[in-house]
């Protein structure tokens, strides 16, 4: 991706190496600063900020709307001759549990001078789930035939809504909210089951709604096979164990 921001007399152009990233990836690119005037410009400062923003909030232009993830200064104290330019490479690392891109919010790359939070250019980054978490979710959709309705960022995890297939296997299950993250290399998942079924009231049966929860944690030694391939067999076993909650007909 490429974007240009002009702040008289300087033109800032940023270019990234890719169009999309996963949690845990490195973002790499180039920054070019060009002096568009006939005069020298001393002591140039150029900042690059990785920040998270809710789209509705950042439209106000308020710097407080941004949540900074990391920041670097690729160019500091350089002098530019008339019509001269500086080119430099840069790199920023995404955390394994950084926010993903959804409909309402995203990670952005802010660039320009030394006040990019208030005035500068920006690129809307497309960030997907960590590859291990993507594989984990695929087990739901391919092995157990669940339908993914949405995924969105929360404060410290990604929330995914899953609905069960039309089958007799999960007679009381309405939906699952799955809270996913990889933190300090550990896979952490919390399932919140929304159930609707029957409960005994003496000799009678009545319709009730309940919520139940199940947690899964796995270390890299468990969720990775030799060659860093995902352990899909373990994913199936862990998810099936969690789904036993939804297989109950009376609760």
C-alpha cells in the first residue's frame, strides 16, 4: 500500500510491503520525505505510529481517539537541500494479541512530521487473526459445521460468534461466543454457550435459558507440531470436549 501526505514544504510518502497482515506479523516498508521548495529545510523529524482507532471517533480529529500500539522515528535531525529527498526503510512488529480489523475499528499507520496524532497521513491496515487461531476456528466450521457470524476486536481478545448446524447433535444450543487470543505464546479460548432447553420442575418439564462457560488453554508444545504446523487433531479433541456441554438434552 502507498499513501502521500503533504505538509508545506515537505511531502511524505509511505509504502508498505504487503496489503494484509496477521497478528504477530512484522510490517515493513519505506518512507520518503521530499523537500518541495527552493529553500533548505533543517532538522527534519518524521514519526511513524501504529495506533488503534474506532472509525466514528477518529473522524473528530481528536488525538485522544487513538490508542498507540508502538512508535518509531525513522528520520530525526536530518537536513534537506532544495528539491532534495530522504529515503529510509522501517519495520513495526504486531503483537500476537493486537486488535484485528473489523467493521467499526482498525489499526492505522500514522505518518508525517513530529505531530502525526494531530496532523499527518494515515493508512488503514488490514489485520487478520493469528494463523493458529484461524486454524482453530476452521475446526469449528469444517469439522463441526458451525457457521461463523462475525469476528470483532474487544479490549484484550477477539470475539467470534458461532451458530450451530441444524442437527440433533446440539438440540439446546443457540449460539457460542468464542473469546480468542494468543498471549505470551499461550492459546487462550473462552466459550460462552447460550442454551435453550428443558429442565425438570418436579414431575414437569419447563423451557429455560442458560449460559454456560468453558475454557481452553494450550501451550506452543501442545498446539504446534514439528515444523510449526497446527495440531488440528488436538483442536478437534479440545473443541469436542467443550461441545459436550451443548450435547446435553436436559439441564
